[in-house]
């Protein structure tokens, strides 16, 4: 029972990181109808900036620089590439983001090399115990910060003028433009927020129990893609639910891998995609995605 509770709590904390990344996918898709694959490289960029700068300028200033730098890189992608290709087929835009992701990942991999960069978290490798279950402080903070950021986004999405503009753009972009909504500004803000979310996920992804920043950290975003699709690519609430489901499923599969040897070793790494496919077979639009209704 203790092992189950430990895996559950750790799964929820990992799911919170996935939820942050998945929310970035959803925000960009709702604002600009672009399925982006850049979140992995943006996550690594944020983690790299924090890890490189914390010794010279301090941890919290490095975090601010990491967040702003990643947001700036995301906005640059939107302004310099995506906005110029507006109206292009969706698949073309997705392929462009894959190319940009590979370019940025290659440069960051070259800079990091074989090193493992510590982010210098003030809480280090400390753990917090809940009854008989121990969980790294880093993962507890990931849950708290993810909850605060996602809650703040939901509030802004519902009550702020930007949220109204984004909902209008997602519902009918042409009508929103005719009503005076600046779709370019909505899209740019969405990409900036997605960059901040990716950097925040990177901050916790390189903390305990992970030893530090390596190029492999970017692979975390690969598990967030099924989370976004599972919840529904146009559902912000679905990103949260999908992230938690994927995090728990992956952690449980890894924790009970000795009982799942008939499925092969390393099954935990493919569990996110197995869960995604199983759900999509029943609900092709995801758990909370909008179904397309065609009148015949």
C-alpha cells in the first residue's frame, strides 16, 4: 500500500509537469490553430538558461531570465515564422515547428555537451513525508506552482479581455477579426505564455530526483503530447486532466515493471501513447475536446 501511495503521489507530481507543457500546446492551438512541436526545445532552453546563470547572478534572477528568455524565443518563432505563414496548411506549420525544434535542440545539445548542469535549486534534494510516503520537495513545489499557474490562466482566460479575445479567435477567427480583435496580438501572447509554461516545467524537470539539465530533458515534452491530445487539443481543462492521467500511468507502469515483464522492459516509456490510443479509439476528439459536427 505504501508503494502504491508513493507511486501515486510521484505520478501526480510528474503529471503536473506534463500538464504545464500540455497547456502550452493547447494555448497555441486555440490561439493560432498551430500544432507546435517546439515545447521540448523551449523546455530545455529555459532549463539551460537557469542552470548556466544561477552561479553568476543567483537562482531567482536566473529563473526570471530563463522565463523571459524562453518567452522571447517562443515569440520570435511566432513573429518571424508562424505569422508569415498564416493561412498555410496546418501540416506545413507543424512541420516548420519540428524543424525549428531540431535546430534549437541541436544548438543547446552542442552547448551542454556531455555535462550535467545543476540548476542550483535552494531546496536541493530535500524530501517531504506524507505519512509513510516520501516525495522530493521539488516535486511538491511542482504540483503547487502548476496549480497556481493553471488556476491563474483559467481566471485570465475567463475574465480578462485577452481571454475573451482568445475565445473569440478560437471560435471564429474571421468574425473575431471583423469585430476588431487583433489576432496577431492574441497569437503572440499565447506563444509567450506557452514559452513561460515550458520554462517553468523545465525548472522542475531538472530538479530532484533528476540530477540536472541534459539534452535528454527535452524528451519530457514527448509525454506531454499524448497528455494534450488525450485531454483534447482545444481544451485547457483537458490539458490538466490529461497530464495527471499520463503522469500517474507512466509512474505506475515503471513502479510495477517487474509485474509487467510480459509486456517487455521499458514499457513505462510507451504507456503515455498506449493510454492515448486507447482513449482516442473511444473518443476521437479526446476526453474534453470539441467534437466536429457535420450536417448531412
